[in-house]
C-alpha cells in the first residue's frame, strides 16, 4: 500500500484536520468517505469538496462498510472508544481524537480490540508534537535532562464565547458534562510522551462551578488540578479547564536541570519557544533559548497547525509500514486518558490518592471490565456520577435556548466556523 484510503467521522474537527493535512501537501493518503449525522454540516462539506471523489454518509452503519483502510474518529469526545472498537473489528486502522475513552469498561474493550485486530491505533494528541514538547522529548531521550523529578503542565482554555459553536445549545452535549479533569491529554500527554514514564497514582481537586460555566450551560467546575505520581517517583501537576485567561505551558525538572516552553502571558512564542538550563557532563551549566519556528515545514503554519501535520503523518506512516513512526498507541493513549478519570474519582472522594490502572496488565482489566462509572447517562448505567463534584447545578432551559439561537443565527448568516 502506498496510499491510505481514509474515512472521516465528524465534519467539524475531523475534516478540518484532514483538510489541513491535504493543504500542507501531505500526500500518502486521500479522504474517500465522510460521515456525519448533522446534515447541514455534511452538505457544507460536500459543497466544499465537490471536485473530489468522496462518498458522504449520514449513518455510521453505512459509512463503516465503505471500502477504505483507516478512519479518523472526530465524533463526540465521550464516544470514541465504542466507535474505535467497531472500526478495529472491521479491520480498519484508527486515528482517534482525544480522549481515548470515558470509563474503564471502554478502556478494557478498546485495548482488547486493538490487540485482537493487529491494526494501527493512534491517539490524535497533537500537543505532544508541538515544537517545544518535541524538543523536550528529543532532549529527554538523549539523557540531557537526566531523570525527571517534577513537571508542570497546563491546558486551560476559556471557550465560553465559542460555546454555541461547540455545543449547538444541546443540554446533553458531552462538553456540558465533561468534568474538570476529563480533557487531560493536552496537559499531561506531552510529559508522558517525552519521558516514556507511566502514571501510577493520582489525586484530584476541582474549583467551583461558576457563572462563566453556568451562563453557557456547562454543568462542571471551572477547572481541575491533578497531582500525578509517575512510575519513577516523579510528580506531575496538571491543570485543566476553563480559566478566564487561558494557559498552555509545559515545564520539566530533571536531575541535570530544567526545560520549558514559554508561558502564553509573555506573548513570546508559547509552545514554539523552548528554554533549557542544563548541566553538561563536567557539571557546567548551559542555557538555551530557542525559537523553533524554523522547525515547521511551512513557516506560514502555526506551531499548532504543524503539530496536527506531524501527529497525523506518524499515523499514516505506521499504516504504510514504518514501525518507527512516532505515534501514541493504545497503552500510552490510556496512560494519558486515565489520570483524568481517576483524578475525578479522587475528587468525588475528597481528594484521596488513587491508583491509575495499567491496561497492559490482564489482571487489571478483569478488575475493571464492568466498571462503567462516568458522567454520561448513556454509558454509565447504575454507576452514573454528576459532572460537578458538589452535584449537577440546575440550569434553566432558557440558557440552552439562548446558546442554540446564537448557533442558528451564525449558521443562517453563513458565519459558522468550527472551533
Ligand atoms: N486535538 C484537538 O486539539 C481537538 C480540538 C477540537 C476538538 N477535538 C476533538 O474532536 C472531536 C470532535 O469535536 P468537535 O468539537 O468537532 O465536535 P462535536 O464533539 O460537537 O461533534 C462531533 C461531530 O460528530 C458528529 N457525530 C457524533 N456522533 C455521530 C454518529 N454516531 N454518527 C454520525 N455523526 C456523528 C456530530 O454530528 C458532530 O458534527 C472531539 O472528540 C474533541 O475532543 C480535539
């Protein structure tokens, strides 16, 4: 195979991602099918690509039977695992948006589906491939930081102004019940991917549910903090959520010094800017202060965009047979996802430390095979928990109507753009 035939589930994020890759002159793959149950979105996609030979589906059961090699899963953020299992069982390679799963039962089913299929599974955690995190990985693997002792990582993004585009005013949209530590892979992913270390224990804390959240219909805390112990004893502090002034920042302290990306508030390159203070073999300290824009394949693309390219390219290369292509496979995907789930379980228990399960271990899988605890009524059964630790806040239906109206107005004016 020298060209991967890709199907995309989810027209907002999914096709934005593959559009970007095509624009970047990626080659090596073509989009042959697109699926979304949102008919207006699907029609707009059809119009945009009318010169291409792409099949469009509104029903996943029809889409999955299309003749293709791989799928991009950019469906609801809480529903990736069951769709991934179906695709893998059908013999398709899977590139899954974050996070990998929403409960432990799904984690077990996902890992076993990947193992029995022998297909490539990769998590679309492109933050690991942003310039500073990539440089951190290179340095860590070369031993320049020594052994990791402490890391800080923050991904918080106030998307209140875009909530109508993200949730369509649907009270049951997954983002309205995505608890404070759910979306944790953008923060801890780059630390785990750089070091190859595994999370073993986590405790969680969360803030109050505030007006910024309730005014758009989100039944969650504003932000969450997780303290994670890794298997070498290092400690990671991760911040996730909707802080008013967003943050994207990584720092790692090791036995030979420290390295970090620029904090966003400095307006100084953010994750495109890498700094390190490291001791060489003779104990001499060196300082590095590098703007990594030169690393991107096309300087017009932002570090964000380039990371999408590199992350997806790794998946395509794996499918094409390059066993060394850098991807985030299923065990690592779960190492990145489960600290968020267990941090929230810890929050619900008042912050007690909990073990982060290692899904490589068959005995651990048995323990969690029927564990459906999550905030999604459709998946939780009798293990449903609220999406805010003090109980779901009451939100007047008029809030969702207002958000819905805003979304429809944008659609009517043709101004709707996916986030
Ligand atoms: N990696 C990143 O930086 C990043 C950025 C944005 C979004 N995401 C992820 O991308 C995914 C999609 O997010 P989004 O905000 O674009 O959209 P979303 O979560 O609102 O919806 C996804 C799309 O999938 C469609 N869909 C859902 N279930 C379907 C089904 N069974 N059959 C057919 N269509 C179905 C919906 O109609 C919708 O258009 C989420 O998992 C999100 O976490 C990741």
